[in-house]
C-alpha cells in the first residue's frame, strides 16, 4: 500500500512541476512576444519593458492564447503596424519554441 501512495505522491509532484514549467515557458514566450511587438511599434526601452509585462498580464484574462493574440493584434493595429493575426500566431509559435529552448538552457 505504501508503494501505491509513494507512486501517487510522485505523480502529483511531477504534475505540479510540469504545470509550473508550462507557466514559466508561457510567461517567457509572452515577454518575447511583447519585445517583438514593441520593436514593431518603435517603443523606447522603458516602454518596451512595461509592454512586455502588460503582455504577460494579458495572458491571465482567459485560458489559452486568444487573450494574448487579441492584445497584440489590437495594439499593433492601433500603432498602424501591418501585421495580421496569422503573423502573430506564427510569431507566437516561434517564440514558444525559443522560450522552451531558453528555459531548458537555463535549467
């Protein structure tokens, strides 16, 4: 019986670690996306830092990536940047890969 409990605790710990890792990767991806978008909008370094944080915060509005995509599309459109939703989705995938790479190299 203790073997089962030990296995159950190990699975719970692994699940918690996987969730934490996914959260950290998503936050890093969103910071990278914010930096990319800030560059397109011509923001200053100080504005870029604030914008990266705002993109990370936008991800807490709802589950999934739609809230981040909506924020970026709205901000880039308002800044008269010629970027489509498809461009943003492609960049999101690219930055997700980069965020995972960075996370793995930091660990």
